[in-house]
C-alpha cells in the first residue's frame, strides 16, 4: 500500500534536485544532472498518480519539493533563516501529512 507513497516521496526528492539545479547549475554536467532529475521526478509522479488520486499526488509532490528546496537553500546556500518562513513550511508539511493520512491509495486506481 505504501509503495505509491514511497514512489511519490522519491519523485519529490528529485524535484528538489532539479529546482536547486535550475538555480545553481553552472556546467554541462550539472545541467545534464538537472535534466535527469526533471525526467525522473515527472516520471515517478506519473507512476505514483496511477495508484493515488492525481490532485493529492501533485499537492504532496509540490509540498515536498517546496519544503526541501527552502531547507536546502537555507542549509547549503546561505539563504537567510527567517522564523516566519520555517513556520509556513511547517504548515505546508502539516497539510502534506494530512493529505497522506486521509487518502486511500486504492481511491485513485482505475477499474479494468
């Protein structure tokens, strides 16, 4: 049952990678890695959406990406730490966790 959620989480991690890559890529190698991350994140999102409701999957995907990107920018790239930003990220994470808790994986399956 959690396989689709795990795939979605992995898609969100690749989303973080390509968003950061778009801002910080500065060589052919980093641009290629960014392009690979874009492909993998979208592919994994599509795979997860086959079992999960598309709206829920996309909201969770975007929430993981936004949260991870903000945290990475603060930790690795010197973005200023602001309590208001962290509180809003926590609110976003609460919504993502809430969506997971109330979503039945089987609800998004198509009947064959």
